[in-house]
């Protein structure tokens, strides 16, 4: 799980162009949106593309998306639960 | 100050090839947004308002060889031809300007299969404008306004300003955009498309419907060549907040409306809103309209009929709005059933007669841009 | 003597591998790629704006040119945000990013259009980025011209200034097409507020500045 989390941090930085951020500085339990990294709606959509493209996972509703994208950890759990990571 | 009149206009959409036909369909509550399965445009089925290609080609054949012009160009030319046919204005000479409003022009040429057929320059909007200039023998080099979804309103406002200042006597403003795989795929990636015809201002709205079309408004400083409708002053403003999400406080749209109201100094009898039917846009518009004190003014969106026609929207919707103004007619907001914005604005939910002197057209777009323009009689 | 009402108080040119401000070369880079060049500018001038890295090439270019154009000006001191306009033009619209987006949809078996790419497939987004950075809420328009046309830009901007729609304007040319790029931005203000402008705001002066060798 920890490996997946570390990998995800790298991938998030890459797809969201968070060039000035070091992966270690991302707290996997902190919220990604509103507070924490303060990502926006386009970032959310890009993370959805990441999950689809890299991990072959699709979303249902927008609410489901919100829960899954809450933090790096919840994203990793979603991937793991769907046996894709 | 000099007045700017509307001499003639045209709308080409899924609902017809001229203004009257479009209005007729709208009054009978017909939407042009349909379900499509077209693998060339999208791997998945989609809803959109598309111009009938066969009819377009047929009509264009009366003017020129359809094999020599792209679908975009055919739409633009048919629109201008129709508008010109309904006015005695002489567009020859230095005192006429052509303004093209579009977001993507011939972008469909970027895709596979077509790139061999046409020149690379056709991808560039200045080239397309020049093609239209040469086609109609406009003496002056055309302006091209490419400013997201407010392009049409900006173009009309700019045209009116240029006539008022004495730079030109007539300005032909044409807004065109077509539905392409390029644009459809992009909006799909935003997950901002409604699964069905869009529902502006409605409680259960989920997103927009894409549409395509061409619209032309011929502006003139010569009252003898025109009807009663005039284009007043229009303004734009940037939210300076986010490049794709509208400002929660409707800042830019409020400023554009405020400036428009101040300069024109006339009360507003009817608002033609942008009303894309995305959760955020319609909410933001209701905020801006209320901040401007216009919450009691009847407001509609035409996008339930034509979808969001991007660069064409500002023009075709202004044509429908000025038609409404001229005929004291309020056209219902197709797709709207239950109020779904926080500020209780007065959404027109059935066709009605209303004595009107003015109409406010507003629009917003990606990049945080907003525009407003007042028409009056 | 008639005083010209509007003056160019600053200009910034980014072209080839140089950044020129008000006639002085501020930065020269040995970077061989455009991306490298623009990142080098960002770092050299100690700009701190993480969103920069999300922008497409056109927006990065316009952002950097505006950043340096305004570096010694505090527009907020003089003008309300909604009195500063941004009127820009180019020939290629957002063609560089358009190709990028097209590429992402060219293979149905690997079909992943990116929202953060698609959002930049509109030329006016660069105006949005500049407005967000500097808090500018004034009149803005993006025009497409075959080549930089100072006469037409001047006419449009002059009218807005004359009618007091705006009191100050960032205007010019920001072009990015494949590896061909250039940004030439002018800051235009009223001469009674700013008597020591670099040049009168007129097409000939704009053209002279545009043609400066870099």
C-alpha cells in the first residue's frame, strides 16, 4: 500500500504539473481539495483521467468521485479495492 | 451620438436556415438537440444540435461548389448570403467592415483523413476570414474575434462602437462554430455535458448540450436601410478568478452588466441570458443578474433549442433576442421546468406577449470573460 | 501644443532567446528548447507562481511577458481593476495546444483527452491568466490577425481609452505556433497621469518597438 501511495504522489505531481512540489511533502491523509493542496475542478478531472488511463478504473457518480479523490490515501484504497494496484 | 441599427439578420442551426424558420420552431417548443451515434464525431453516442448537412450542401450548391468549401465555410457563406438578400445595403467599398466571431473555425481539418484535402492555412482563423472577405468582396480586412463563448457579443459590441465612432457605415457580424470531434471530446473530458437536451436554470440540470450554427447581424448607421431595432453600448469584463470556473460572485458579468446599464441609461425589459445549463454557469448568472438589480426582469436562455453554439452563440441568440424585442414576444426557456438557482430570477417558462423597449444580451466564457450588450427600439 | 493623450510607458519583448524590457536586454538564455527557455525566464526573475507550470506554451509566454511588463508598476495604486484592459492578438490562436489535444484523440484505442490541455484550446485563456495574476477586471478581447497589425490594435484600444471604458491597457501580440514564438506587449497609460512615457501611443511607435532587433 505504501508503495502505491508513493507512486501515486509522483503521478499526481506529474499529471497536475505541480512542478514545485516534492512528493515527500504531500501528506497522503490530507485533503486534496479546498484545503491541503487546494486543487481545483480541472485537477479533479485530470485525476479521474489518471485513474482511468493508468489504472483502468471508471467512476460512477460525481459524489462517488468526491469520496475517492478526498486524499491520496482514499485514492490508493480505491485502486487497491478494485485490485488494480 | 450616432445610432446603430440592425438592417438584417440570419440564423442557421438545426432548426432552420433563416431567422423566421428558427423562431417558428422555437415558438412551437421544438428543440434541435438530438441523440446521435456518429463514430466520426465521438466513440460514444452523444446529444447535440447539428445543422442538417444534406440541406446545407443543397442550399450552398445554389451559390458555389460544396466540394471546394468546408462545412464551416458553407455555413458562414449561406448565413451572410441570406442576411444580405434581405437588405438593400451596399456592402461594397471602404465604409463596410466584416467581423468574424468564432472559437475554432476549421479545426476539424486537424483530424485524420482531411489534412490532405485542404491547405494548412485553412486551419488559421485569419485565413478563413480572408476567404470570406474575398468571397463577398469586402474591401476592408476583416476583424476576427476569437474570445471563447463571448465572441459573438463582443463582435456586435465592437461593430456598433466602430459605427458610432464614424469609422464605418456598415458592419457585417457573423458568428460560426461547428460541432467537431475536437470540441466534443474536450467537453466530454470536462464531464460537463447533459445526457439529453440541456435544462437551463433548472433544478436537475447537469450540463450543457453542444450545438453548431451560423448567425449574421448586419449593423448600419443608416436608419433608412433598417428597422427599428438598435444596438446600444456593450462591455466586457474579466472575473480575474479562474480560467474555467465562473466567479462565485459573478464579478465580471456583474461589472459588464453594470457598465452596460450605466452607459445606455435605459431600463431593461428582457434579458437573453447565456444559460448554458451547467450547474455553475447558471448559478453565477443568477448571482450577477441579482447584484445588478434585475431579478424581476424576465430572462430566458435559448440553449435548450440550439445547444451551446460557442462562437456563434452571441450572434444567433442576439438575433432571436432582437426578434423578440421587435415583436414584443417572450420565448420560453426550452428545457426549464423547476427553478434551480439560488437567486430567484424570473425565468420565462412559457411564450408570452410583453411590450418591450429594451433587451439585454449577456454572455460568459472560458478564460473568465463576460460581456453584456443592450438592444433597444 | 497638443498633448497626445496616451503614452506607451513600458514594453516587453520575448523573442528568440532574449527578454527585452524598454529597450534593455534583461535576460539571454542558452536553452535549446522553448520549454527550457520559458522555465529559465521564470527562474531567472524569481517568479513564484506555481500555476505557471500548468499553463500551455501560449499562456506561459503571455504570462511571462506581462509579468515583466508590469514588474515596476503597481497598477493597483493608480487604477481600479476594472479600468485596466487587456487587448491581445496573434495569428495562430491556440494552434500549439490544439495540436496537442488533437493528438490525444487521434487513436481510438488510446483515447484520453485531457481537460487541462483542452481548457487551453482557446486563444483568450492567456488573457484570463494575465487578468488572474494581476487582478485585472477591465475590457478584454482577443483578435486573430495574419500578422501583427499595430494600426488596427491601436484603433481599437484608443477608442476604449478615449471613451474612458478603460484608463490603462495592456496590449500587443502573443504568438506561439510550433517552435515559432514571440511576445510583444505594451503598457498604455494616460499621458497626464504619466508624462514620462517612452513613446506616444501611436501605430508608428508600436511598429518601431515591434521591429526592434532582439
